[in-house]
C-alpha cells in the first residue's frame, strides 16, 4: 500500500478558528483537504509545522483477480508511521511543503515468528498554487495545481535484512507527480475532487506504469469543528519489461475510505484525526494488501 499512497504525500490541510460565518467555507475546505494531506496553509497563514502519527493493521489482501482474501490465521502485520511536515507561503496563492516520514513495520507468521524494523521513509516535497479559491465564485469552482517529487531516501525491499523484511521503508525509485484539484462550497458544505498522476523511474529493467489516483471528498463545517469523508481510488496498469512486453500480473489498484475531522485549539494550534479503511470487498483492489487504522496530527500555524 505504501507505493500507492506515496503519491498523496503532502500538499494540504489545516484548520483555523472560525467565529465569522464568512470563514465557514475555509473550515470545510481545510477538512476536505486534510483527508488526503496534513500540510495546507490557510489564506491568513504564512507557515505551519506539525507531526502526524499513523497506525494501521493489515486485515487481508486482494489477489491479482480482485478477490479479497482475509489474512491467514496466525499471520499479522502492523504498519506505523510518524511524519514531520512543514509548509511555507511563497506567493499570495502559492505554498511549498515538505514531509519527512519515519516508518516501522511489525510482522508475525507461524513459521518465522515476529519481526520489527523501520527507519526513515521516502521524503516528499510539493508545491501548490490556487488559481481560484473555493467560494470566490458561485459558478467557477476553486482550481489548484499541485506538483511534487518523492525521493528514494527509504530502504527499498531488496535491501531489507530481517527474514520478514520489516526494515523496508521505501519503494526504491524517484517519483514525480502532478495533480488538479477542484473545490466548491455550498453554505457550510465543501465538495472536492482531485486527479493525480505519478511517474516513477525504472527498477530492475522494468518501467512501472503511470499511477493514477482519483479522490472525491465532502466536508461539513460546524461552529468550531469540521468533519470530512473521502473516497480514493488508485490504479496502475501492468509494468513494462526492457523488451517492451508487459509484465504479467503486475497491475495494481486500491480503494480507500477515510472519515476525519479537525478541531481548533486556540488561534495557532489544531488537531486532526481520521479513520481509514480499505474495504474488504471483492473488486475494490488487486495485488495489494487491505488495511484499516487511524491517523492523528497536531499542527502549529504561523501568521
């Protein structure tokens, strides 16, 4: 799942206190974005920094045909991640973000016993520019372009040392991504749609297919809190070998559902939390594990 989610690392999400009705759209906008990424500046912010904690458990997997298979009895995997992130405004409508992940994995099988390992993951840098902000026009939705690069700073699977490869923390390839985000408000509601394409450098003579992620999200702003629901679908076609032929059974896809919320803690702090699930349903994934878990983040803003 890490390979599929790395394209989504940072670009957006934060929440500022809101007492005036004119800012309700901003709260909803932030919550929808936070379902995907933890570091989005609000219009009044110059910078932010934060930490995000993620814990998940593998509940099964999707085979190459898309059939969901529960984890075998006695097998277990827990995935943990601690992210340090920051964002800085560079233009009135632009921002730059950086995310440094630390990843740990715990696996257990009846044959090999338990193994735990981890280390720094693949570092991501990204930029975002909002040409139109959500709510500026009743007809034209908010429009933003995003771009990023993920560096192979983590340990790739082939360099893992324990028997269960628990110290693998990266995909072993450079990755570049670009995205188009559309957002629009309707009173306390915000609706958002994002399309993202990621390209990765070849590995072992194989070229991975472009990875496409589609995300739809909705958020509702209360007086002092926001809740958001998002659904994402990530897919990629089969990889290509050096002779130009397709690599059989190498395509992948995954569906994820996230329910999250944000709560301000004074003027400069806010906390975010979410629950995520890869639904254990046939045809919603292939060639990928299915996970469930939670994420929490603490964010500090600078004006």
